[in-house]
């Protein structure tokens, strides 16, 4: 479902997807941020590739159950909200995220302030 929004904050590129998630790419490290950064303790070896990419996901939002929804989508229980726009506040500690359903013909919205 592809990239729907992109923003830049310092050395991090934030990507909003059509699957309702945000991914974070570190330009300096040239890789996506990990959900669980690998830790090395004395006497242990680090697991390579043992962590997953950090992915934040939108909530349910609102979806209009109109004629299009009833005729074509009523048997589907959940639609992820595509992230069509997002932006950081001036401190970089909060992120406004907004979007809606991806399938053409559906009407709805999602908005959230993440910190």
C-alpha cells in the first residue's frame, strides 16, 4: 500500500504507510530504527538481526458505514487507517498523526497525538 507521507526531523526520516503505521529511518546509521535495540552484556554475544523495526500503528479511527461500505466492505472487520500526514512538535517529543481509510470510496478519518 506504499508510502503516504514523509517528514524529516533532524537525522530521522519518518514514513507514514498505507497500512496505518509509521516507520523511522536514521540517515546517519543508514537503517530503520529498531524496536528493541540489541544489548551486549559481558560474556554474551550480540544477536545479529534479533530485533525488529520500530513501527507505530494507528488506532481504529472513524469509518462511515455508508452504501459503499455496506455493498463492498461490510464483511471486513478492520481497516487500517493510512497515514496521510504527520508532523513533530517543536520539541520533537510529540507527533501528530492523521489519516483515513485507504480503499477508494470509503470515508473516514483518524487523528492522534503521540508522545
